[in-house]
């Protein structure tokens, strides 16, 4: 069995995927207390509200069992996100990669058998990534920019995935040769809504209101099109200037037959990207965003009766690791450990046979 601690766990996207693969995720750490309910309601792990900069090796090791393979996982946010850095956000010298350095420190101090990190592709272009790799000098390392569509995540999301093992060579398992689900296959069966309307049976299936001008704009939009399809009278002033030509996807509708764009923290807003519903005159709901992040439809994000705060839930969903990417990472580790243990048993058997 693999025993895992998930740093920067958020609402549990990575944890949920690892658990579906058969990994025993025992604890998740995050500084954002608003993650606690979703994390614990959907996963058999404890949520610890603690700043990673204050974590010690003893904190992490206390969760691992001596008879299990230890895994340290995490997606360190690239934006300032710790107690310390929150207090200094206005300081221009603030280092947005400081949390990656803390992740590296904890790896060095705990020395787990397995490590995984998911992060933005940009990280590889910074020296902090080289520093992180230097901490893993005793590990076999694999990393790549992964297209999440290759692992059945229905959005054009590309992320850095790193795997490291002290048990031997490792590489992310190739996805099955199946077609990635479309937007239609993912969200089309949810109840229809008007802009500003909420599903009485699911607080997360709630569409933001649209201003009168934006309602006219979305009605003039076609799936996969751009604001260039609108009458000039509906175009924003910034789009009428040359600089606006570089932002064709804002105020766009998704297409039923394609994958969604990258789900961001502002995905519930029609003007924040191609987040218009393919046929209903509204932006996608938080539930639809979560399903495009491959959270199960039944994933609980809020206690019953609690009011949805769009910018909070949007941030938590947009920052999450897609569950199916977590599943791919977890399946890789489970196969890796199984093969390692099988080789050890075979080696021990051969040694005993030779001695006899």
C-alpha cells in the first residue's frame, strides 16, 4: 500500500484521483480553510489547515505508516499563497515560486520513496525548477508537459507533471487509446438554466446573471465563434482597437463537439474567456466547471443550505488538479510499486534457491 500526504490539496482533485487509483491518501494540507468541507466530505483523509512554510518533517512523517510506501504529492500554487506571502503581496520583490522551494525543503527533510508535483508549464523555465530537481538527485525522475486531454480530461489544459521514485525508473503511464470526452458528453445532461437561475437540487449548478448588453452578446454568439461575429454595435470599445484583436476568445461560447478551454478561476463569468454555454444563453455554472475538471457530478463542495460565493468556488475549482489526471498519476505509482515488490519477491526467491 502507498501512503500519501497531499500538500496544497485544495478541494481534493489530486487526492480524489490518487484514491481512485488505490492510494491511501491520509492527509491534505492547505492554508485555505474554505477547502475543508469539500476535501473531507469526499475523501477519506484529514484536512490540515496549516501554512506549508511552517511544516516540519515530523508533521509529515507522523501520517506515514512504517509498513507502507511513502508518497509526498503537491501542486504548489505559483501565486503568493502562504500566510507570510499574503502579508507581503504589495511588495514587488515577493517571490511567486517560494512555495515550490518549501515543497523541495519538505522533500529533502522527509525523504519519501515517491514524489509527484503538478504545476504550470512555465515553472520549467525558472531556476527554482532546477533547484527542485537537484533535491531529487537520489531519485529516478520523469517530467513532461502533459496535455490533460490525453488522460480523458475534456479541456485544453496543459500542465507540468513530475514523478520521482527511489524504487527505480518511472514514467507516467500512457493513456488508453480512447477519444477524449467532449463538452456535450460531459455536461449536456444537466438541467437547463437561464442566466441568474439556480438548480433547486444543486446549489453549484447556478448561472451568473448577465447584464442586458451581455445577454445580447451571447445571443449573437455561435459555438466556437468569437466576438467578431457580433454586430459592431455590440463590440466592447477595447475590441474595436487594434489591441483587441489578440483576445478573440473572450465572450465566446464553447462547442458541444470539442473540449472546453482551460477551466480558470474566473470560468463562471461569460466575459472571462470562452465560457459561454454552447446553446443556453449564459455562462457555464460552477457544477459544469467542476465536471469539466472531471470531479464526479456528486462531488460535494458546500454543506447543504450554504450560499454559493462564485469567486471563492471558482477559485477552488479552477485551481484544482483534474481528478482524471490524478488518477493517471496514481495508477502509475500503483503499477510502479507493484512491479517493484514483485521483483523483490522474485529476487529473494532466486537468492534462497541458490543458497539451497
